[in-house]
C-alpha cells in the first residue's frame, strides 16, 4: 500500500462519483469490526475520527461503539451520501466535516480511534500520521484499512483480468488517478517512521459476489475509471465490457476472493 507523491487539489478525484460509491462499493466484513472492537477495547466511550470517510462504510458500523463519531472527507458529495445512509439507519451521533485530513490538528479534539480506509494514499501520509498521533488520547490508536477489492490490482479471477484489459484499451495501459499516476511510500514504512514506531497486521479472507451491474458500476466509483473519463466512448465501453463478462459467466454472477488488511498501532 502506498501514498502518492503528488498532493493538493488534484486529490479531489472523487468529484461526481459519490452516488456510484454509495451504490457499488462493498461494505467491509463484520469480522473486521469485531477485530477493531477487541483490539482497541471499544466500549461505547470516546470519539472516533474516520479520515476520508467516503459514504460511511467504516464509521457507520462503528457508531454504537463511541459516544461521538466524526466523519471527515474532502469531497462534499461523499459527505452528502454518507448523511443519507446515516439517516436511513437512524444514526444521530455523527458529526460530518468537509476538509483535508492534514488539517485535523485544528479540530482541537482527542479521539479514541482514528481510521482511514483506502484513503491515506490520497494524503500527505507522514504529516497525517503525526497529526493522528497528536490527536489521540493515551491508549488510543489508528487503524489503516486497505480496499480489499480493486479493478486494477489483484486480478486473479478471469473476469477481473478481462475487465482490466478492456479498461486499458479505452484509457491506456498505465493506471491513472485522474490526471496523474499514483506512486509513493508503503503505509507500513510510514507507520514505522511515524511516532507510532511500528504496527500490527490483521488480515481476513472472504468472498464478494457481484452482479453484472455491480461489476461495472464499481468502476465508476474509482479514481482510475470514473465514468466521465470515458467521455463519448462510455456506451461502447459498457457494451464491450458487458458482452465480454457475460461470455465468461453467462449467469451474470461474478465471484471474487479477497483479503482485507488492517494495520493497527496504539499510542
């Protein structure tokens, strides 16, 4: 897992994709939340801060484990979608903040746990980890959670290999995140070099089942294959991809074996 070198306004790569994010991003497995509750001894007290909260896939399953939850994201549309889901669930203890993770030191609050799910790579990782450390109460900690599924890497299943090949046909061989290429330092190294001085790793293997609509819609929630990136070729792309995927699996049901990884550290 890595964090990109280039920062700044270009990180707003998810503008216009929030509705796809809310509809097509799979939720994390219940085993992961059980692990976090046990590892950090969560008891309904203190605050949770979820950085790059997106549409709430991490913070919403944890709302009952804290007195207050803060969801922060740089993209207002993500916050709007997360609010909708929170209202559906009757959640009332979440405060939503639109802003950059690098500014969390200005919040002047302390947290029991700070989480970041598939979001640290859009931030200045070293700076954010320093601010996370400073904002934690004694005994609190951080959990960095990778995205278990990807349309670009870990393509073991044939249908995923074909999907990536068709994306490359339309958008180019190299993965692009908006207008720039992602690169940078591994999260493990960032934690080692941070005030935390190390980490523990937890992983869990499970399976995700996708419909054809979900297998395509997920792409539009990403920074490397957002719907607008295809321009006038979007209809041709969807037609070619749909036909290719159904040729592999006529039932229209696609299975993917995935592994979620969590890196944890305590103050």
